[in-house]
């Protein structure tokens, strides 16, 4: 079998890797591997050595398994690429050329691979909403992003944001302040213990966003009978729609998709979200995501391998280069 592509999704849960072929006679994805170890970050940002230490054995195993003789094209979509990807841009193309014979490399922010997985090479906006939240949009001329600033400075409407707002309402009830929620206080104490000890159980944790987001389903569970919880979700929906509107192209009939685990909260969030999106983006066409970030990396790899990539390049969002010395 001839040359193929390698598509990678690197996130908080580890690496997902696909090898396949594209172009005339191409058969698409042929094999995949998963690693449960997230790539480390340090003073230099995302660690190229740690990424390669996991990626190269998986790539070798997949080429042996699929019969792909050379990985001409490699696409890596990674969380933090926009702000923490300098070392990858400096070192990864050369290393991939030496080890795999790679000729073309694309490094993409995970928001871009989520976008392409959801909508493909089309104009629109995608909100990736889970523990955190980021919105990405393009008119196919340039990329736009909104939020994604983390649980201390942003990620408004995310799971962490909803959980924090719910816990604030619980503590207001504990104190006897206005805006408190007795039902949320009961659920918070059921999950975390006495309210007076809550700061000590949250503040020292290195996984604070996940701890806060763990309370978001409790907020949803209260929403039907508790106006405070329902108000938290309505405000979250408004924040999500605001981010989508900030990045959505102004012309035509752009597509808009919301992806991520936050949608598992169901009607208490989804119903107000649909109302807010219709209000803020009346011209947009609301669609279901076609695929996930790994599907997006595969689509970018296929377009790059066939010379048909129709997405705007950007040093921080989607960086494409020819690997030096690819054999």
C-alpha cells in the first residue's frame, strides 16, 4: 500500500490516533490506537518529546497493521495549541520527517479540529461545551475564537461555570443571603459534605474545573422545581449563545453547532439554549455536529494529502508546513 496520513487528537484524556489513505484509491481511516496518558505541558508549553514518545510507537504499530508504507501527511490537533504550541511548531516537523518520512505537517488547535469535525470546510460557528467552553467560527477567510479563557477568567456557560454558580447559590442559602437555593444547598452537602468545609475541598484541588463541573448535573436536576437553578441554566445558555454570536460569520446562512458533554444535561439547558441561539443568530442554520475532533483531524489530513484543503491557515489556529527532509 502507498503513502498515507496520520491524524491525531490530543486532549485531556490522552491521545487518539488514526492512520489511513486518501486521494485516488484512498480508503480513508484504516486503523486507530488510543493512549490514556495526556501529553504533558511545561515551561516550553506542550512537550514535543512526551508527545513523540507516545505517538511514534502507535504510528509504527498502525503502519504495520494497515500496510501503509509511509506517513506523508500528519495532522495533530491538540488542546492548548494556540497558546502552548511553540515547541511543537519548532520541533515536530523535523522529528516526524526523520522518524516517519513525513512531508506535510499541520498543527491545529483542538477548537479547529472540533469545528472541522462538526461542520467540515463550511462557513459557520461551533461551540465546544464541556467542563470548559470555547467557540470557533470561520467565513473560510479567517478564524475567529471566543472565550476558552479557563474557569477563573472565562469559560462562561461551561460545566465548571454552571457548577460554580450552583455552589454559589447553595452558599447563599447557607448564609441566609438573597439569591440562595435550599435545594442546591442540600445537594451540595450531599455531594461535598458540610457547606462550611466546601472551600477547603475545592480550592486546594489541582482539578478544580472538573470538581466544579461535577455539580452541574445537580443544578440541572433542580431546575424543574427551583427557579434559582433554572436561572443559572438560562444564564449559561445566554453565555453560550453570546460566544457563538461573537464568532459566527455575518453574511449568508452560516451553520451553527454546539458539541460536547454539556448537552447531556438535556432539556433544562438545551431548551433555553435553543431559544437564545434563535434570538441571537436568527439567520443561522442550527445543525447537529457531524463528527468529533478526531474526525476533524482526519478531514484536515485528507484535504492536505489531496491538495484540497479549503480552510484558512493561521499560525495559532491551523499551521501548515512542509517537513524538512522527509524521505
